[in-house]
C-alpha cells in the first residue's frame, strides 16, 4: 500500500502469500515467505462498523418512527437523525471492506478454498442464531406468547407466518447477502486473480472519481428499480433473500474488489480531506432541511441523488478518519475486531430484552438509550469472552472459526513451511 500505512511482518497479523515448490521426492511443498501488507485501519474499521450496530438499533428503539422490532412511546426525533446518519455510511463502508478482503483472499487461495472458508465463516453462525436467538426474540416480543400461546403453539402457528414475512432473519440479512456476493466472486475468480489488475484497469480507465460517479448512478438506478417494481423490496425464498438488499449493496462490494486491485486508488480514497468533510456535512444537513419542503416528486428524486452522493462522501470520510487514527497495530483494536462478530450476533436480542424492561421505568429517553447501548455491548462482550472465545465447540458455531487465534509475538518474522502430498 502506498502512503504511510503500517505493514506487519508478524505471521499471525500479516497476510502471507504462498509459493508451491516441487520437491525431489514428488511431494508438493508450500513455502510461505513473503508477507503481504496488513492494513491495520481496515481491521479496526471493520470491527467498529459491526459494533456500531448496537448504537443504530438502540437509536431505532427511541426514535419516533416506530418501525423497528420494539419501540418506546416516549421517543424523540433526535434518535431518528442519529439512525439516519449511521445508516448513511455503516453498511456501505462495511461492504467496501468486505469486497477488499474478498479480493485479497483470492490472491492467497483458490476459488474453491475461498468459498469454503467464507461458507464456514458465515453459514454456521447464521443457522445457529437464526434457529435459536432470533426465534426466541420473536417469541419474547409476541404479545400473546406469554399468556395464550405455549412454546409449541408459537412454533407451529405464529412462526411460519413470521418466516413468510421475512421477520425471522432480522439483522442476519447481512450474512446472506455477503454469502451470495462471495459465491458470485468465486465464480468470476478467473477475472479477479492472476491478471485481475490489467483487466480491471482496462475496464475502468478514468480513475477513482469516474468510478464513484458511475457507481452512484448505478445505486440510484437500483433504488428506482426497487421503488418501481415493488416485489423486489419483498423477502423471497422463505424470507431469506431480499433482492433489494442484493442490489443496494452490490456496488460497494464491487468497489472494494476494485480497490484491492488498485492500491494507489485506496490511498487516494482514504486520504484525509477537510473540504470533503465540510461538503458531506453541508449536503447532508441541506438534504434534511430543504428537501422535505419540496413537492413530492422533487423530494423523492432529490433524496435519491443526495443520498447517493452523501453515502460515498461518508464512506470516504470513514476510511480517511480510521486511517488517520488507527493505522498501526493495537492490541485492543484487534480484540474488538475479533469480538465484533459476537457483538453483532447477540446484541439484537439483548437490546430487545433491555428495552422491554425499561419501557415502564421512569427515567429519560436519553438515559434509557445509554443503558441499552452499554448493557447490550457489555453483555455481548461478556458472552464472547465467557462462552465463545475459549470454547472449541461454540467457536465455529458463533464465530465462524475452528481454532482460536494465537497471540502475536511483537517483531517476529517467520517463514512457514508446510508439506502436502501430491
């Protein structure tokens, strides 16, 4: 990577490229000697964005829209604004990072190995949480479940209806969408590996700004398509796939793939820019104050255009701020990045439980919000540390890993050698 980004030579922190060597005995020896630059701020940002979901969903509880799983009647509009601000950059930035690491992963393993690794990382936690925590959460939320419906009656009568409505998947939609992107990426791995840079540079000859403009147009087109053709916005196949989500975030994942193949553009994209920050603030505040006063058609069109531009500016600001603050190895950042998966999986039901129990408590909405955020975050961290991190049975089911990561040794540089039968 160009610029001042840190590079790790630690075998447990850096990514490693492998070179197969044919031995005289006929066996194939793989010698790993060349460390690939580890971009620390991307790891830190990935963990932070996943944990930011705690703040987002808590804000949804205490806003005035009442469109989330649970709603406090004493909500205030400020939390709706906070929710909108987080939505502006959180998932788009995360999918850019996901695309970046997907492309990087394909440079180190075959397409089938890449797909198997991603399936192990994404599918067991999805199935486990989908069948347990999400169902339990909906049972707790159901007004009739406590007094009228037994658990068996809920499973056989109410649950099938919730499945058809797509409510059971809840926050796990992200894992399904990412898995589909990874499947598509593996199918096109021949383009993305080997001569991927030449292919991508030839197909996008005008640089970063032109690419961002094209993707903004494609994002607006996808939003219009979903708006015009309503079935695209509905959950399909048992409530597991939302085509609108697949369209909405695909440009960001593709952009991440492109950034990994064009590292100099990553340096440009993540460069700190004060004018960019002021432009984002002015455009977002203007869209909140001016667009609602326009006629309906102009308002909707303006929201699409302003939203697309604001999202890309917000993603650039997010990348640049994290590069400025955390582009160096930090033990706490690595731990939070590791624990963020557990926080992502468990925070949803914890927020629902905490918010339900606080509804009748006579404290301010802001105090409730703070209690829910801190309680859900610390509760998820406690579950990760006490039940998942050191448990070899639960680690693959709830974290997608089959072994615990070893602690890095500072300054160590090792060449790994492994032998495999031909």
